C-alpha cells in the first residue's frame, strides 16, 4: 500500500498575520468527484506535513449541512476496494465482505432507512471523515470512489470534519494520481489582505482558485499586483533590467535540458499559440534554445502604463495555469520602464 506525503509551507512573514486573523490550514480529499468534508483543519506552522495511505472506513450519519461537524451514527468498519459493507434493517453497519480488488471503489448497501453515507480516510495515524453523501440514501447501494487528490486552503471557519457546501476561495488542488507520492506547496499571502494569496506546487507557480463543491469546478483568481510583486520577491533568484514601454511585456519560460530534448519547448510553443488570452494587442511567441519567449501587450493605449504592466503577468499566468506538460525550470518577467512599485523586471519564479 502506497504512502502519500504532502508538505504545506507557509511564508514565515505571513504566519503571525494569518493567525491573528483567525486563519486555519485545511486539507480535504476527493471522493466521488468532489471535496465536501474537511479531512484536517487547524493551526499551522512554517512547515506542515500530512501523510496518509489508501485506507478507508464507511459509516452512516444523519445530517448533511454547511458547517456541521460530521459524526458517525453507526459503526465504521474498515473497507477495501471491491468490498461491500451492509447497513442492516436494524441500523447496524456490518464488516465489509467480498474479495478486495484494484477497482478504486467500494460500496455500502443500505437496508435500514434514509441515511447519509460517509467515508473516513487514514491520515497521520487516525481515521477521520473525508466525505458524506449530499443526498440521503433511502435504500439500496451507493458506490464510493476515493481519489488520491487533495484540496488545500486557509480560512477562518472550517476545522476537521466540517461539511463543505459553499465555495472556497484561495485553494490549490494537489494531484497524486500520476504516480507521484510526495509533493510540496507553498502559500504566500497578500500583505494587507491576509487569506488572499498565491501558491507554488513543487516549485512551480500556481494561481489560487475558488472551488465550487456543488459542481466540482474551479475558477482561477486574479492575483493583485502587490501579491505578484511579493511572490516575485520570495522566489527571485537573480535580476536584470531592460528598457522600453511598460505596456509591452516579455515572459521567458525556460525548461530543463532533458525536457528540451524531449520536445518541451516546441510543445509549449504550440500550446501557447492556441491558448492566446483575450484582450491582448500583442501575443508574439518564439523560441530560444531551451526557452519559449512571449511578447504580450494589453489592448488600450490610454491606460496608465503601470496598471497595464500589472495586468500583463496575469494574462500569461492564466495560460500557464492550464499547462500540464513538463515542469519549467525558470520563468522570467520583464516589464520595461514600469515604476519600481510595480516592477517585475528580472524577477525569476523558480
């Protein structure tokens, strides 16, 4: 059985501000294509590690409501993929039966009455709820399919075992289904607005997103210019200055040598050509050895050049967020002649 590990890093300069505002670190796990229960939620430090295996229990519960704490109303036997647990007519949940397999799903057969069915996952040595069926199962069988994917965020209302039915902002989804067993994310908060920030995943920039549990859809959030600057500063490794007009912007995405040989530069070039964001006057793409170079400019010459320069990185990051190919080695933004307050010139996002 595989062991999965997630490290959540919080920028040291943000910890005090976030805690003073009442924020807690939350993690949820996907079941039946949704995140609807907080697997772990509470206090945090600079480096927070979560470790789990694919072990599960099933149970019955009598309610499903936003903000409610999940409590098991029945026994909660452990269950493996391919097995079925029966909730009998007296309301007792029996031990799971059947031959385990690799299907990725298990079932609960309800012979009792209308009841919500829940799943617990094994995290840090204990079982705790990860899912509750939104609708009561009157009688019959429900199939439950956990997925090795977790949602991470900070907020002021959710703790361990809290049911989620409304949207959650500033999240990042971390996928473990591709064979990766250990991943790391880092959160950086906007200075004057704790709880609004951005993420990196395994050293790669990811825009925060609002998650909607009722549809399992994510909406990418637009980062503020101060947040872009703060993240640029935190992940900066070197800098250089250029000259030109602030509304004309340059992004250089560099790849590792082995990925270059595998065609990553050409693949991203074609991806970027097809993914041109709306509202751009310029979107010119070229390649230079191990890098893809994108020149872009926002439409509207009458706009404040500093404001225009602040929009340009978001346009590029919005398409980078959807890139699922090889990881990049370095991303350089050059915003010529932008005032120092909004300068992204030579900032490298590693």
